[in-house]
C-alpha cells in the first residue's frame, strides 16, 4: 500500500513540474516531463532561474554530455539562487545530477516560496488573503492549505469573489466535491489563465491534500487576482479622476446655466415693471397690487432660493477644486457671483420703485372716489332739502295745492336716478376699501331713508288733499264726524294706497261697532268697487253716511233687523230683548210683526220681511 509520504511526493512532483512548465512555456521552452530527468543536466534549471530572476546567467553548457559539464550548469544555477538570498539546505549539484527527488522537491518549494509566495509573508500571508476573500461565504472556512480545500467550495468562492460572472456560486451542489473542484479548475484555466497544477484526486481523494502543492496552486490565484486588482486600481484611479472632472464640469455648466436663467428672469421682470401703465380704474391698479404681492410670495421666494443654491454651487465647485489641488475656476463674463449680486440689488431697487408707484395710484384713486361720492351725496341732500321746503310751503285752495304737489311728485323719478348714481359711487368706494371720507358725513343709506320720507310725505300730502276735497263736499256731516271717518280710513290704509281692501274695510267698520257677515260684506265691497273703482276715501265716507244716517228706508230697516237677528230671516223675542230695545218697543213689535212660518227656534219668532213689505210701497225701495 502506497505510503502517505510517497503519495505526497508524487503530488508535489507533478504539481511542481506543471508549475515550472508554466514558466518555461511562457518563454517558448519545451515543457519537462520529469523533474529527476529534465533537471539533471542543469540546462532547465538555468533557464528557469533566468526566467524567474529576469536576468542572464551568462555562458553555460547548453548540451552537456559529461558529468562535469552538468555539474557546472547545476552549480551556476544554485549560486544564482543563493545570491538572491534564498537559503538552500543539504543540497548540492550531485543531488540534482543523481536525481534525489526529495531534495529536488525541497529546492523547488524554496523557489516557490521565494518567487511566488514571498510577497505574502509565505504561508500566513497567503492564508490570510484566502480567509479575507472567502469570508462572505458562510459555507467556506479556510483554516489551512489541506482539509479546507477538499470540497472545491473554497476554490469556487475565490473565483466568485473576484469574477462573479464566471460561475454561479449559489447554484453549486455543496455535496458534489469533485464536481465543484473540477469546475474551479476548468474556469481558472480557461478564463483566468491559471494552469491546472493539481488533479481532482489531489484535493478530493483520501487523506489530507499536500500542503505545498495546494499553496503553490493557490499562489497562482493570488497573482492572477492581484494583477487584476492592480489593473482595476489603475483604471479606478483614472475613472475616479475622470468622474471627478466630469462632475466638476457638470457643476460648472449647471452653475452658468442657472445663473444665466436667473439673471434673465430678473431683467425680464424689471423690464415689465418699467413698462407698466396704470389706468384710473381701482380694479386695474388693485390687480397690479395683487400680482405684485403674489410675485413676492411665490416668484421672488423661488428666486431667493435659487440665488442661494447657485452661490452655494459655485462655492462647492471652488472647494472641490482646492480639495484636489486643481486651479480655481472663473465663470464666463457676466456670470460671476458679483454679477449676480449686482443684478439682485437692481431688482430690489426696481421692486421698491414699482411698489411705490402702485401705492401712489391707489391713494390717488381713493381720493378721487371720496370726492366724487361726496359731491353726489351733498348735492342730493340739498335737492331733498329743497323739496321738503316746497312741500312745507304748499298753500292756497285745495285745487291749487293739488297742482303744487303734483309738480313736486313729478320730480321724484329724477331723484331716484340721482340716488342710483350715489349708490354706484358708494359701491366704488367700498370696492376700493375707502372707509373714511372727510368730505361728507352722508351715506347712501341715509339719503335713501330721507328720500323715502319725502316720497311718503308727497304721497300723504296728495291723499290728504284728495280726502279734504271729498270731505269738503260732504255737507251733511259734522267736522267731528269727518275727522273721525278720515283718521279711521288712514289708520286702516296699511299700504298707503288711499284705498281699503275687504279685510281693511271690515276692520275699519268694526272699529265703529258695525259688523256684517262675510258674504254680505263682500256684496257691499263689490258695490263700492263697481261705483267708485275701489273703496276710496270718497266711497268710505259715503258708506258711513249710508250706515249712520237714519233714513227709515226699507233697506236700512231690513239691515237693522238682520243685525239684531244675526242674519236670520226672522227675529225672536230673545233677539229683540238682546238688542236692548225698550220694553214698550218689544211689546209693540211682538204684536205688530206676523209670526214666522218656518224657524229653527223653539220659541216665538216673527217675520220682519213680511211686515216691512206690508208697510212700504214697492217704489219706495
């Protein structure tokens, strides 16, 4: 059974041979097949030292046949190795010439450490590098260069950490050790130019993998990726600087663009203000004022913010340039921060001038509105005063007074139109928020009230004169009766129309103690309307005369009987007594009146209609 040491030696020989062949093939030398045979004449060893040391070792026997020639070649190579500070122990030219594999493997391992792993502080440095790169992979735990590499996951993790595009680590079958190892070998060789120094069995076979062989192979990964990292570092530096300059360039362009836009906006607004013309309309000027206030609350605040942002952007550009030791930057002419500050000062001055112009226009318009309203109101009040004096001065015969009041009444429509003008002027003042007026104490409401009083006075005067003319023609009434009838008429004429409707007439009659049924009252009202056109004062006077004057006509007597009987076609003894007639009169009527033929009363009832018809001739009615 093959011993562990023998197996390890075979793996090392194969691995080191492949490793050395990568050096030879890179310089177009034929590869070796056996370390013992191919290194024995010293030619391959000299070629390898020239490659690793990047120097020429001078003249040597390129085709040695004698042992002495081979010894000279081997000795030349060993001296070079020693000159590079590599300590060789227990190995001489004869060991290599005679093919002492153990010592040859030890020498090659020393070369691996010197020329491949030296930059990593040998084993510890390489191990630490592996641990750092595989730390994010929880399935991988690199603690050595033997057992930690048996499942192939550590190799796949190293590749995925640097080139995740080459394999899908998370899709690996963790149980497939040989598959994972073979995949790592294949990807490393085909895509990373890392020669396959080991076989799958070297890692996945029984027992621990050979430490030196694994380290030699893993060192190839380190050099491949470190070269890649160095290239990436150089590219990253250029990329980073280019991105820095591009960001600065973009910021500079952004500053100039925004600064130019802001300056143009400031200039355009000032031009608009300077060309503003005001009308004498308060609404127009107020619109300018509202627009100006809106500008201050919106546009100007946006400009203030933009100005601050632009200035800050300029400062950031300069700071970034100083941070990286770059030259200061000067914006295009007219776009410096100083230019922006000057333009802003000009805006504030133009802004104040525009505000002053608006306020002056508002004050002038308000003053004009005050004066116009005062002129109209004072003139209107004067005309009312004149009319009131004319009404008070009416005198003479009633017909003359009627003519005078009619002329005054004809002036009222003109006054109504004038009051409309006053109202419009006051509305204009209210629209302009004119709260005080030193030119008048009058208001439209005051004048409307006074005009209404004048209109009422004219209306009452007209009615009074008309009623006086009617009263003058009523010669059969005493002055006291006329005054009582007239005052009652005026009291119940609620709408001042100088007429009474049915309800007003009923209430007026009731005030004299005269009450009729609703149906009979309608008959009386219709008769008056037919005769007079309405229940005028004249119709009212004549109605009261007919009611109150004792004419002893059949109709008047019939109405009287209806009054005491409650509109029944007969009268009872109780009705006669409830009418507070004297007892002799009650006795006479009971004897004179014929009994009623049909009654609803259980007591005595008398037919007053039949009695009256028997007393008066038909033409008398």
